[in-house]
C-alpha cells in the first residue's frame, strides 16, 4: 500500500477542564472565563461529574448544575462559548479519552480526594478519570486543584504518587503577601489562583498587582 507523504502542521490549542465533586466551583468558573479570554484556545473541553453537579447546585445555584448550563452561565464572549466542548462523564468515546488528541494541558478543578486517589492508582471509571490518566501517560501538564483539608495520610500518599508521575498538585491557597483588601479578598484570591494555573500552562497575564512585589 502506498502512503502519501505526511506534512507537518501546528496542532490546535486545546485544553481540558475537568470538574469533580469537591467544593470550590467558583474557581472552575473563573478559570474557564480567564482561559477563554486570554488563552488563545481553539477548544476548551469541559467534563462535569454527577457529584460535581450537586456541588454546583449548592454553591452557584441550579442554573449552573450541568455542563451546558455551566457553559451558558460563564461571563464569556459568544465566540468563547462556542469554543467550549461539553462531554458527559460517561462518554469514553470523547476525543479527550485518547492520547492521539493533543491537548496543551488538563486541569482538574476542583479536585476531590476520591478523584486524586482514583487517578493515582490508574482507575478510569469515567471520562474525567480517563482524561487525567491520558495526561499522565502523555506527559502533558496535569494540574490538580485539590480541595481537602486536613489531609489524611492516604491522601498525602496519593498526592505524592501523582507528583512523582508528573502531575502538578496545586491546592488553592491564598497569597498573603498580596495584602488583599478585605472587601475584595475572595475575588482577588480567586484571580491570583487562576493566574498561577495559567502560568503553569504557559499563559501569562499582565497582572502585576497579583504578583510578588518586594
């Protein structure tokens, strides 16, 4: 069989945002808004697990509690919203379940202790876990916004296992050096945390007020 000569092309810039059933849904929402605005993405793949829809309902309201509702509620341009690809957690045929579909990174935010444990042990019982596993095997950036405190020895061992395999464990912690205005402290904390995730993905925002100043 004669094969045509392949030509090199630039891969599309696509990112996966995987939302598990931990507290901190506002972090996922703001990260999605910022990366759509500043990330020069061709697609943002969005997966929300069934437990996550319950937490979304509690923290942001019922009008956020599905992948389609989440997409529609984001403060993003119409163009930005059209670049969001929503997938059911049951859809293991989605493109992000394969390492042949190139991503610039995968972000699990918020990341529950159960999700971290499953990924640490190679369990792929849904699209979220499978996509995270793909990121590890492909050596793509896998950022885990772990939301659990205090952390048990089991969780710490799982996080160490993940870090040793290349994942970036990044719990949402405030940067006290910013000396935040108490009236805007939560919003500034969210912005700073999302800024740090974007840095790890090679997307750098010009937000000097949210960076270390000696």
